C-alpha cells in the first residue's frame, strides 16, 4: 500500500509541474499572438522566428503561436483532470493530501489568486483572437473563434472553480 501511495504522490508532483509548464507555454504563445495582433493585425509583414535566425511571414508565426496556444491548453486541461483524480484517490489519507497541497505550484492549492492567474493565461490568447477577427469577421465570429480556441482554458477555469469549492467544503467540514 505504501508503494501505491508513493507512486500517487510522485504522479501528483509531476502533474503539478506539467500543468505549470504547459500554462507557461500557453501564456507565452498567447502573448506572441497579442503582440502580433497589436503590431501587425493583417499579418502581412515578415519577422524573425523565435529561437531561429529565419525570416518568415507573420502569418506563419501566428499559426505556430495559435497551435501552441490551443495544444498547450488542451494538454494542461488533461493534466489538471489527472490532478483532480489523483487528489480524489489520496483523500483517504487526509493529512497526506493537506501536506501535498502545500507543494509550491499554481495548481496545488486552488484559491482566488490561482483562478485569476488561470483566467489571465487563457484570456491573453482569447483577447488576441478577438483583436485579429473583430475588424474582418465581426463580433459574433470573433467571439466564436475566441471561445473555440480558448475552450481548453475555459475548461481548466471551470475545473479550478469546481476544485476550489470541493476542497474548501472538505476543509471546512473537518474544522
């Protein structure tokens, strides 16, 4: 039994790290999209690609950033769901879960600050998509596109809110 708990603890810590890395990658891609939306909304220019000394069309950089933003959000949502499942399995060991949730991670203990941070990560790319699409496609299509590409972040935000309420109610029922 101790081996199973050790494996779950290791998996939970790796899940924390993976979600943070993916959120950082998604935030970076969202910021790149935001900068492109502000500086070159028609995507007609050329620019240097990050980490390479290659000149490429701005549309190529935007597509890479958009793909990275969406994929990072999707993988982060899967890892966040795994975090919820692991914590649920470890709930039988109440003191252990409370100690594990003190791990220094954005997604360890979910509170107001973490929910705001998750909203900012998802909102960055969604705002960039709105800036790209509103002038050419109208507000309705821009909102739809923004929600579709930002849906993994909306899912993460929903899971974070649910997690915060569940963990708050479990903690308050013990007191």
